[in-house]
C-alpha cells in the first residue's frame, strides 16, 4: 500500500507544475519581466522593452505589438506564427510549452547579454526542439536583422527540407498587418540555386544541404546555422563530421545574434555528436551551451491514476528511483510504466524516452560498462590539483637516474591529484601509443593501491601525450620513482613486436635499471618484462575492470577516463574496442593496473598459471 506521505508529496509536486502562461499577458514567473499598463490592461513585459525609449511614443495596441515583437519572442510567436498541432493535426498559434520556454529563457539570457548564441541540444521526442530553433531563426531574420542568412544541414537533404518547410508555412500565414516590407512574405528562388531561397524585403537567404554532400556547404555566407541530427552524420574518410562543422561554422562571426545550433537524438556513444556533448557538458570545455529535456518534463507524458496502491506496488527499483531521485509525479511514472510495456526491453524504452543524457547515449549503444555505474564512478572525479611534469635529472629531462621531482607547469602533460605519501604502495601502468599527433596516445597511470579514502585503489596521477618511445621509457621510470618506486607495468605488445628490436632494447634497459619493473612468466620458468595483452588476457582484464566499476571498487579522478568507459563497446564477434574515432588508452591502463593489483594482493611475487588465470577470470565475471 502506498504511504500517505507519498500521496501528500505527489499533490505538492503536481501543484508546483506551473500551467502554461498566457504569452499575450506575459509570464509573471519570469524574473526578467515587469508589469506595464496600457489601454486599461496590464502586461508583464521584458525589462529591456521597458528601458526602450520608443515605448514612450507608442500610441495604440498595434504599435505596442510591433515594438514588443523586438523584445518578446513568445509574444511574437503566438501572434505571428502558425504550426501544425501533432495531436489534433490542426493549424494553431505557436504557444511555447514548458521545455520550449526553458530553452527560450536560456537563449534570451545570452541574447540580452550580447553573446553569440551557441547551442548543443540532445533531443527527446515530442516537444518541438527543432521547430523552436527554426522559428527562433525566423524571429531573428524577420524582426531583427536584414541580410542575415541561415543554413539548415541535416544528415539527409529531405530532413533539412522538412525543417525549412516549417519556415515556408510561417511566411505563408504571417499576419499582413504586421509585415512591414513592401513585398509579401514568401520564399523566392535565388539565382537559380535549387537549395537556396530568399525572403524579399528582408534579403535573408535560407539554404538547405545534407551532411552527405559536404562541398555544398563551402563558401556559404551565413550567420545562422541549424545542424540537425548530427549523431547520424556519416563518419568516414570521405565524410568527416568535424570537418563539416568547421566548414559550416568557420564563416560565422562571433557576434550578437549569430547562432549555431547543433541538435540530435542520441545514436550511441563515441561518435562526433557524443564527443561534442561531453565537451560542452564540462565547465569551460566548449563554446556551446548543452540542453536536454527528460521525458517527464513533456506535458503530455502523464496518465491519471485510479489506483495509487496498485501503481506503487507494481513499481520496480528503476521506477521508484524516478520518484526519489528525479522528482517525478506518480502520474508521470504511471505513463512511463504503461508506455514501457510496449517495448521489448527497458533499454529500448530508455533510448526513446531517456531520463538523463547519459541514459540517452548509453541506451543506444553496445556499451561494455553500464552508464549508471560509470556516472557513480564519475562522482569521484576532480579537477587536477597540480599540472606539470615529473623530471629526474639536473637538466630537466625525465632521466633514469637521480631523484625524481615534480615540476609544475601550465602546459605540462602530467595531472597529479595526490602527491606520493610516505610508505605508499603504488602501481604505474604504461600504455604505449604513437609519436605523431594522429596516433594513439601514450598514457602513464599511477594508482595508489591502499589510498587514504579506504582500501579501494585510487588513481592519483596520469601522464598522457605523444612522445618518442625512448623518452616515454625515461618518463615512466621517473614517474615510477617519484611514486616510491611504484610497480612499473609496461603494456609491452608494441615494443615486443618491434621489427627493429628497439622496443626490446627499451624493455631490457628498464629491466636493468628500474628496481621494481613488472615481469610475467615466460615459458620454462623464465620471465619477461611487461604485461602482454592477447585474446585471453584482454578478456580477463576487461571482465575485472567491469567488476571494479560495477562494485565501486576503485576511485577514479579523470572525467576523460570515464568518457572512455562509456565509449567502449562489445563487438558482434565478442571482442572489445573503443567506438569509432575514440580512444581506450586510459581505460587499458586502469584495466591492467587493477588486474595486477587483484593478482598480487595476496601473493608476491605473482606468477601466472592456467589455474590461477581461470580462478581470477571466474571471480571477475561472477
């Protein structure tokens, strides 16, 4: 039976949902609006309009409306724009719903501050995000700016044309009494260009194109760019989303009323859109503001309840988290509960109706790591307390002799969250990358095996960059020495397979001079330096890492490492790999370090045997 206090709280939550305000009267809940009385009626007007000296010369309602159009987007939209209602299929005035009002509030705050408008939007279904962006573009072009061209680029040209079709209807149904140009509002062909139309009088061009034809975007003179369904843009040697974005946006000046809007539904992790979303979600990581609408913010997603007790008793742990963690009403949970019955599994439901951005991305991918587990791990991440380089020679290089020390530097590649503690026991794991900018990164991850935060291992430092391999060996030795002669584990595949023998020379050199280099058994009782990743050992270290992430078994400090976990996929053949265009170098250092940690906690030195291997593997996947 549902507790009485739950019913009381549900009534409070329902009462807190503000009904859609009258956009003509103005939203009294908007802190930027102030009351203004004209013709015996009081309106809530934007403060910028009350400061506009032209308000003093307004003589009638029509003049008031014309001036208000420049300051009050919701009022202009309901007065001048007609859209097709998805429920009734009738043409209705464009009245903003709750998610649209939240987005407009964000855009208007930036516009009033004189900032260029830059947005990345993760879409959910049925709230009109693409429609709003295009109508906001129209408001800028019709009310604010002449010769202010726009571009609509989607994954296929038909989608871009459909978006422009909204604009066509807007012009066709625009009220004559409010159109200030001599020519009527319409689109006309421009210079025999099939993809471009212009609005006479405003001299604003609107061009459509697709991501499949990147050359069509070059040389475009535009101030507004609507980039739609970016997660579905082709990513191949001939079609690169990053290059297309650069081509489209490079000509857009960073000035007021310029607007770049990138929007898409989720299409898995690791693709260009997902990387851009993650970048925008980090403070100071991007010029774009991230915007997401969860399913429960959409007004139509609710069902009236006739039997609260039956609903409460039928709710599983996830649905109860909707109540306790996300503040959903019982009516919204009832809608979710019923809608979920139409999907083959919960993952499919979350892909269509996500509660969080991470859920939206992870539910559309073959992720190895559960998004909820990764986000719980991310809670321990922090901005690096120190950045610089670890050096071990008088001339400042990472040497193989001498006392190692940390040298702070703003452009250093070593992030250090915790300095070594006396008596601390550390593992330093090295994943070897390439030398050039386009190659994989080399990573050195240092993990405290018994951290101050408890017995759980903790990532305390990381170096990541491109470097010659001999210098990488020197740097790894210096960092290992700095952390109390940490157990230095080299992922040695690339060095062992070096055709010129250079890699084996580096391993032999480290074996001779570094006091605590990890060695593995190597046939007939011998040993070999480094950890060798193959089909067998990779399955073991990934299974072990899955268990550590799931059980909160280690403390992560790098948000970028958490991103790699989300971008790691299980392939149809059973193997693992980073999503296309992504990396797994940080992930592999954690996987190897935690595997070695688990393997050597009770036995030192540890020697691999078939029996031990299978025992550990069964423990990891249990």
